[in-house]
């Protein structure tokens, strides 16, 4: 008998995403209500809701291993999908599910542990002949040891959290006198974020591209890849925009990197969905960075160009089924771009922005997909990630995908809070992005080029553009003032040459 009911140990858009695929497969789902968002959109998608809003604990429910196991038992769920973040890469949680005869929809606890600890992952990659950036063999005990090693490697170097991910616990060091401060910062941040202060050190590659390969493995020993994603548009190691495939790879390099990704996965007997991440330098040499043992936020672009539902494959694999296609069956068709629309104030340095969403409008078209967990009236608070939605746009090639994405962004309308929409509208019109000639330092190095207006300037520009728009489209006797509410000031600014 297969999986009958899945407890979703997550919230927001990924909880909705999992629910919809499970329903398509005829599988019941259980969502968990929490006190911070008792009327969240994802709750209405599930077949059943477990109300945990009155449960008192210092640990948030989505991070509470014991509580999640209890809820699964109380609701009769025979499987748990962790989504991404939270407990998705927690080896202890995966093992506790197994110990309680609950199916963990993800890889084995052993694979999570080995790939989750970056020093172990580096050792495994090195043993299997995967290109590696020169660095420490294991964790570094203190700043003095780090200085000695950095002098051998050569500056700049980067300190990384051994149990880390998502850009946390990382510090670049360019001179010996900067080491002690940055070592302590990285170690403390790693302790806070991952409950593990361990860090390691490696040579810092200036201005690389960030390329990752999507892999699928089953419990029968089959592992395939579903192509690559370009993830170089990021800020402080946080991804902002992803696309599939990458314009930086030709077929030979793509094949070489894909084989390395599969070799890493094979080394830990990997099954489920996973991502092997690489850095690609200016000489087109690639280096293993890490493996993420979960579904990725940006899995959507891979789904768009392959037509494969990755959540469905995760569930089938967890159910013990064989991957239903071979490597030769995988065909990459077209191009897809994902913009992570976050509740952040770009002008203030991308700081999270809280508040109530007053209105929210997305375009609808066959080449557009929107994954979101909020609606008009939803409150964005400090308790959760700032991502509002993911706008995913498809085209037959990169030129068409970027054009479609520009058009789609101009039709997104969100009021009540500040978002990253202005950034994306400008990025998708920047020459360097359109040429594909950018690296993971592009946003931070050239952010000053992205001129963001003050509130007063934006209001004035929007007023002038609105007047121009009205003059062009309406008679003085027949002005529909409600129509202007649908147009973003940033779209109107473009009409008078701002962009």
C-alpha cells in the first residue's frame, strides 16, 4: 500500500505546492495552523488542518521535531513532507520519522548528514575526483589556525559554516588582520543559525558564476540529472533570480558538470530530489560547492523546461517506486526565469518590510506561473521568510523569456508594503543581465547603478507619467481614474524614459 496521507511540515507557497500535487495523486494532506498566521492561505488548500496555534513552546512548530512527529501520529499521516528550510535537511528528523514508521519524503538520514556537513561533503567530493577549491581538510579550531592556512592558500579566503547554507555563517577575508573578527562573526552566526559553530576555510574565487544541477535518485540505485540552473543573481549569498538553463554552459561543459553532480550523489547512495551546486570561474573551470538534500525554492524553472513535477517524483520515490524515465528521456525545452518577489525595501538595502498587503494582482497567461502563499489582506510579519511569491516566466529561448518576464513584471501590482519588484523591473532591462555577462557579485558591485527613487521622487514621476498616460489614452471628458490604480508607478516611470 502506498502513501495515503501526508503531513506537510511547512507553510506558505511550498505547502500549497505540495498539497496540490498530492491531491493530483489522490493523496490526502494535513496542514499545520500556527499562532502567527491563523488564517493563512495554505490552510484552505489542505484536506485537513491540525490546529497548533494554542500550543505553547519556545521552539516554533516547524522546527520542533518531537511535536511534528506527535502531530503526524495524531492525524494518522503515514508520511511527512518537509518542503524546504526548517527541518528539510535535518538528519535527526529524517531518522526520527523512520524510527516511528513514518515515511520521510526526502533522502536518507545518512545522505543528509554527509552532505549537510560541508567538511564531510568536501571530503567525499575530493575522494571521488570532483574539482574542488583549495581549502582546509576539516574544520578550523580558531582564528590563529585560520591565518596560518590562509597564508598557505593565499588571500582572499572565505570562512564558511560547516553545517550551513543559504549564505549564513560566511565571511570573506582579504587580509590577515581581518581574520579574527570575521572568524568570530562566522562562527557565532553559524552557532545561531545551525546550532553548530564549526567553520572551515577555502580560497575565495572572485566573481564566479553560481551553477547548480537538479538531480533525481531512487531507492533502486538510479540517478539522473534534469539540467542546470543559473543562480548568479544574488545578494549576500541570497538568491534573487534563477533561470534554466544557463547561457554560460556549452554542451561539453554541461555534460562534464552533470557527470560530476551524479558522481557526488552516487557517493552517498542518494535518492529523492537534490541539487549539486558549483562555482564556475572566468576560465570556465568549475568547483564543487555543496549539495542541497531537499527540494529547492527555484525548482520551478526546472519544471518549466522539463515538464516534470519534482514534488510528484519526490513522493513516488519515497513510496519506493523507480524513476519512470531514463537520462535519455530528459529533454530541455525553452527557457524559464524565476523572480523571488520579497517583502523588502530595496532602497534601504533589501531590509525586510512588514505590514498588510492592501492589493495584489498577477498577470495570467499560459507562459506565466505564480507560486504564492498570500492574498490581499495577508499580513507579512517578522516571524517568517520575507518571500511573498515566485513569478516564473517561460519563453522558447532566453531572449523571449526575458521579454516575457519584463512584460509580466510590469503587470504585477502589490500595494501596502514595499517589495523587490522595482529591482527586478530594472534588472530585466539592464544590458549586462540581458547579455548573460554577469557573475554572483553583479548586484553588490553594481547596485549603485540601480537608481531607486525616494518616495517623493517616485510620487512625482508617477504623477507626471500618469498625466502623460491619460493624455495619450483618454479624452478629457471620459477619464476613468480607477484604471490608473492598476498601473505600477514603476511601469509609468518607464514611459517617460526612467528605464
